[in-house]
């Protein structure tokens, strides 16, 4: 699974680099119409892919953070320990 995440990151970086190249080529304005249109379409697809990858990463970070926050809160909540830790637990 670590290899998959490294591969995704590499793919993201490569896609972003390609997208930057496309933007630079289109901004120069020296391309024939057909080639410019093809690059524009490729750029839109790359931008969509990068956006989806970023959204996925953002959601994964949020899940990890929420999980850790819930775990931390559970440890800090009074009365959630052992029976001896709760108020009145030692009374007979």
C-alpha cells in the first residue's frame, strides 16, 4: 500500500508538471489552432485528475485527524476509565 501512495504522489507530480507545461505553451500563443485545442483538452483532463487527487488526499487527512481527535477525547473524558475511576465506583 505504501508503494501505491508513492505511485499516486509521483503520478500527481508528473501530471502537475505536464499541466504547467501545457499552460506555458498555451500562454505563448504560438500553436496552431488544432494543436492548441488538443492541449487545452489535455490540460482540462489533467486539472480534473489533479483536483480529484487533492480532494481525496484532503478527505483522507480529515479522516485521520477526526479519528485521532475522537481517540484523544475518549481518553480525556471523565468516567470512561475503569470502574474504580468512576465516581462512586468504590462504594459498597
